[in-house]
């Protein structure tokens, strides 16, 4: 099964963009995944190919029209009916590595990129569309956010990364930030690689890395640390319940 990415956008020339180079680009050339950037304007019905209109109730900016969006989504679903439709919007659910893994394991994704003031709300009521955010920031449009989501998915596809462990020993994979990395030279401006990493003792190295990951998460991302501790504390109870049943 090939991971098929369909991006609904007013700027299809932005794709594949950075996804056309390096690991993702080579995987695209091999056919490990596919990309289709669809011009939303092609689904407008008037001679001016209008995709937006003024906000109902007044206000600044323009809003993407629901009938045009619906036609674009229906078209994309016709080619990949099993793929979820994601709308990139700052008010969406923050994307997580867990959700990325789910997407990467599926048939692909249809990503709707907003512009202007956003989408007519009725598109979420009339079509099954998942609202996704890449962070508490506001971008000029959803295209850059779509590239981020697709990059995160593509690197997890089988054969894209050289080492199998590269996809699992990363920040967020086990609920923690990643441990610090070092490489040669051993000494630089008076700073040396930690001795434990030069010891050759794999058990001690693994323990050091785990401690570092926990310390970094606790100090830099207390929100992640709180979730990690909660999951960690609940695991014995969950296992006990499963054994009892």
C-alpha cells in the first residue's frame, strides 16, 4: 500500500517543495509515497473562479466558501476514499507523534489548506473533517503546516529512514524529549563529551540517556512530563487488570 498525500490548496506550486529532496524526495521517486497537489480554485463554479467571500455578520478579511471546499474534498475522496481529511487551522487539535504514527500506517491523508480568515464553519458539519494545529502560531496559510505533517508521516514509512531505530529513538516517541547527542571531536573549546558515552558500557549509556531525557522533559516541557508520569503510573494498574480478567 502506497501512502497517498493529496493537498487541497490555492498554491499547488508549493508542493512537493522540501518533500521533493533528501529522504522524502528519494522515497517519492521510488514510489514509496505519492503526492497530488489540487488547486481549490478549479472547483469554483463562476467565471471568476471565486473561492472566498465576505464574512457573514461583517468583519475583516475573507472566508473560503463551503460549496467550493466541499467539491474539492469530494473529488479528493473519490481517489482515496479511505484517507482522513485534515484541515490545517490554529484552532484545531494539536498534532501529536501518536497521531502521526496512525496516519503513516494508513492509506494516506487529504490535507485542506486554509487561507484568508479560514473556512466556512459548515464544512466541518457537512463533511468529516479533522481540524489539526501544528502549534500556537498563526501562519499565512495551511501549506507550511501541511508540509510539516507530511514530513513527519513520510519519514516513518518503511524503508524511508536508513536505520530502523531512527524512527523510535526520537523526541515524543515514548512521551519524553530526546536525550542530548555528541560526536567528535572529543574536546571542543574546553567542553568534552560526557565520560559515560566514551565508556563502551551500553547499559550505563542507556541509563544515562534515559535520565537525561527525563531531566530535559521535566525542566523544558512540564506538560509532557505530567502526561508521561500519569501514563507511567497507570501502566501497572492496567496490566494488573488485564491479568485479572
